[in-house]
C-alpha cells in the first residue's frame, strides 16, 4: 500500500477502546511508572529537536530507569534559543499527540508509524547510556514490527493507542512537577530554569505546560473521535 494512501477510518468502538486502554495505562501508578519511559523519550526528544532548530549543539541524551532524562546542549546560556529548548520538553508529547491525531484524522496511519520510527532513530543516535539505548531500541522495534508485519486493522489500532497515550500521558507530567515543587523538590526543573532565564515565575511556566497539554488533549480527541 502506498505510504500516503488514506486508510479507512476504524469503527468508533475501536477509537474509544484504544482511548480507554491508554487511560488505563496512564492512571494506575505502577503501570504508569513503566509506560512513562515513552513520555520521557518524547520529552527529551523535544528538547533535542528544538535545540537543533535553534542551532544549538546537541551533545547527548540520557534516559534513566526512574523515568527521568537529560538532554545536554551547547550554546549561548541565555537568549531565545535556550528558552525554546527548555520549553519544548513538557510540551513535546502533547504536541506530538496532536500532530498524530491530525494524521489519523486524515487516514494517514502508515505516515504516522514511519514518522514515529524516524524520530526514534534520530533520538537513538544521540543517546549516551545503556538504559536509554535499550528503551529507544525496544520502542522503535515495536513500531517497525507493526509497520512491516501487522495487518492494516492492527496498525490502525496501534496508531490510535499510541496517539491517545501521548495525549493523555502528556497531561500527567506537569501535575507531577507541580506536586514535586509543592514539596520543595525539583529545584532545577524546566520551569525553574525558565524562570531564572526569563524572570517569569516558575508557576507561570507550569501553567503554560498545563494549558498546552490540556489544549492538545481536547484538540486531539476532537480529531480522533471525528467530532
């Protein structure tokens, strides 16, 4: 099948079922602690992609077993480039979910799967620790297997589940950061670094992350459900 040939929309029950499945992965803490690795990949990939777009030098990406991550870049320590790079982390998963929802709304399931695979490969090139390599290889391998071997109906179900997970899973990290900051933790979070750079309170940046993630969830759900 041609990569850009639109695929027929799946039945509504499948769209809803994949959304419920993604919610079931996102809400329970024990399952979330494992699944959150995928959101961390998107988070650090967002930092990396925007850093390159702002002509910063990307040095390394590290992904850790506690679902934290680190993206190291070189460039001016102040200015618009570093601000955009820091702001890209918590907004990456929701925005990727929104973009994926737009592709699924147009029936471009194959495009979504291969684009996701390409992005994972790009992240893999810059990962510099063993756990990070393992996480990205396993995630990318799953996308390759589904893209090559699965029937179109299975590809569609997988793609919808992934996009729902990015949209729903993208909402939770800002709340986790808010909770950690309330307890006095995460003094070097993205929001706090942005606050020091821009002199805008960290709470405002945290609110920005909330607005982006919730807006993407609403917009993405509208596309996925065909409203």
